[in-house]
C-alpha cells in the first residue's frame, strides 16, 4: 500500500502537475495540503477521472487539506483537529482507507516568531500531540502525514544561518516533534534513511532549488504497530523541478497491507 503526502500549494493552479504525478507514481493514498481553494472549487471530478476518490476540507486563499484514495473511497472520520472549538483554520482531516486511519495535516508555519502566530503554532502542535495519543491508544493502524512545518534536526536544513530565527527550526516545535517519536510514532523516512540528507521543500527565492538549499518539512509518522509493516519510501524530488511546480516534493512510503 503506497501512501504519499504532498503539499500541492494551490490545487487548482497545479492540478496538471498533480495529475501527471498521480499517473506516474500511482500512489494508493495521497494526503494533500495547502489546497488554497473552497470546498465548492475542489476538483473532485478531475481526480475521479484519474481514478481517485476524495474527502477534503477547503478554505479560500489559505490552508486546506484532502485525502485521495485509489480503487476505494476514503471513509471520512474527522474534519478538523480537536481541542479548540474556535479554530476555523482548515488544517486537519482524517479518514479510513483499507483498515488504516489516514490523517492529513498542515501544521501552522508560526512566523514571525515570537508572536501570536508562533503561539498558535505551539498550541496547535500540543493539540496534535494529544489527539495522536488518543489514536495510538486505540491500537488501530494510523498514519500521520503532511507538512508539519517543523525541521526536526539541524541535518534537515541546508547549511545556513538564514533560518536561525525562523519558527521552523526553533527548539520548542522540535521538542514537540520529538515528543511524538518518544510516544512511539516512527518517522518513516528517518527510519529508512537514518544518515542521509533529506529535503522535501525548496523555497522559490534565492535559487534554493537550483542550489539544493532545502528543508525537510513533510513527514510520515507511523503508529507503533505500523513500524514493522514499513517496506520502503522516498521523495519524488523530480516533481519539484517541473514547470509550475509546488515548492514541496511528494513524500511516499510503501507498507505491507497486512501485518506480518
């Protein structure tokens, strides 16, 4: 079962890029972020023609998340991250696919920091940690996938001091990410490639793609029972280099459909 996450950075603008990648990579499940479109404008018909059923939570201009599934429809479980009834930002959606709970998330960026946006980032992450613990406690296979907007370690950002004050690399969100791993979640790519430099995002500015000046922001976390089902994974870097590309590349893993 091939599961991918892709911050598409405007799904209507980059629909041709998305459809081309789906046809080539053939993932079974896809978590999308930064749809930047309303619910009514989501291109469900075009995705259906490409073989993918969808559930989505849109928002005009900003945010937006979706889960696509090939061959079978995802069963919606939850819209939105619990813990704050006043939070209207479209950053989280949860669905069941073939016995696995799939969570697509777009965590807050948090810049500039310090300030209210960084405070919201930290509070949102704490809500994610709490909900992840509830999911873990069920014993059901779970995948948390998306743009976490956290660079977990210094090796996950290109050598530079330009990000020193950026919310993405601060100690507090890094601690929060580590707390997920300490609670039994597996960072799939790091489990597969413990020593390699891995980037999933390259800013459009300052020729960062051309210089391979990237960051690892997009992660796939597996609940405890899922670790032994992990077969392979990678980053489809070539997608970032195409015309009209998102500033993120798709991240994917392959898992055994049934626990061995």
